[in-house]
C-alpha cells in the first residue's frame, strides 16, 4: 500500500511513527509548507493521485485543491483526517502576535512570544520589572492556572468530532509528565498515539507491541522548547523550569537561555514593533490592562 501523509510541522513525527508501524508499506510525507502557491498545490495533487491512502490534517478552503473536503470528493474512499494537536495547558503564556501584513512578530523562540513580556514592553515597564510578574499571583489573574482543564476539554472535543476518542490516551500522556514542547509541538508520545489510533480507525493491521518512543526520533526537539513554568508545573504534577530552548539546525549545539535572558532579548526584538501591534493580540491586551490597573 502506498500511503501519503500531508501535514505541517507535526507531520514528520507522525509519518515516521506510521512508517515504523508499517515497515512493509510505502509511507511518504508531504509538508504543506511546500504547497503554498498554486503550482505547489497542483504538484501535490499529481503526486498523491497515485496513493492508496491519503492521511491529512484538516485543511480549509484556503488550501484550494488540497482542502480536505475537495480531496474527499476527488479521491473517494482514500482520504482520512487525523487531528493536529494544539494544547496550551502547559504553556498558557505563549502568544502569537501578527504584524499588519500577516507575518509574525518574533522572539528568541521564533514565532512564540511571552504574553507577559510583550504586555510589559507595551506598558513601558523595565525588563527587570517585567521579570517580577512571572509569579503565581499574576498567573492566576491571567487565568493561567485554569487553562489546562479548558485546553483539555477543547482538544478532546475536537478529536471526538473527527472520530478519535483520546480520553484514555490523554490521561496516559499526563502521567508521563508534560506532553508538549510548546502549544502546537507535541512530544513523540502524542504523535505515536495519534498514529496508532489513525491506523486502527482505518482498519490497517499493525504490530501494537512496538514501542515507538524507542525507535522514532522526536524531530520537534530541534524546534523551540518552551518551559513549563514552576508555578504551573507544581499544580500539574510535572517538572518545570524557566529554561528556554531556541530553535536550532541539525548538528548544532542547542541554545538555552534563562528567563532573564529571554525577556531582555524579547525587549530588544520589540524595539521596532509598534505598541498597537503588540496589543492587537487579545491575551497581550488582557495582560496589559491588568498591568495598567494594578501597577
């Protein structure tokens, strides 16, 4: 069987898990980032037309011929969705901030920004004062301690709508500690679970005794890794720190920084970003308003 997997940054780990479970099948991975223009989309269509099974994350109408609904019509019986995992319960401080042209405002961890750091910069607080806001009192005011349960219910609901009941798997993930590197980069334990469940739903037999964690590399570890803040980890029963890992290229030593360096570097990167841009993100605006009201 020829199987193709279409996804974003989570797709490679998922595809490697599927390939490990089905070593006698031809398993391929296509990154949707290579299909952003019409030519790229048509090349994808030409390539996947010969596949027996197309596994794809849900893609909307903005993806044109690659939209899941269109693929399902064009290749009846061959298309199956699998969930893209997003979970902010361990990292409620992460915000995406957009420039007017749609590009991302960056931080030392790529596209991820600290809500508190961005709001503090917009409020003209010195970096040293911003660092003082990383505490349980301010986290509680921002709703950080409530985010885990909200994110859990949202994730399980989305997965159930796609035919995936991950309640038991979720509990298993949690027992092993934080299962996310960031809000949308799951660890390999999650990718392995989704791969196994996808094959079960598709009625494709595989060896369920394989321990995927032992043989499939976690490529997401090359990307940014956001820490679980100790005040949050203590309540969730997992390990935590204020050590951030920046994205790295293959064969590079990894670049780590503490919260002090991260905030100061974020401030430096915000120097040419208008205040209104930072405050266009609702979470940053909420933190800013709390600062204005209490400091």
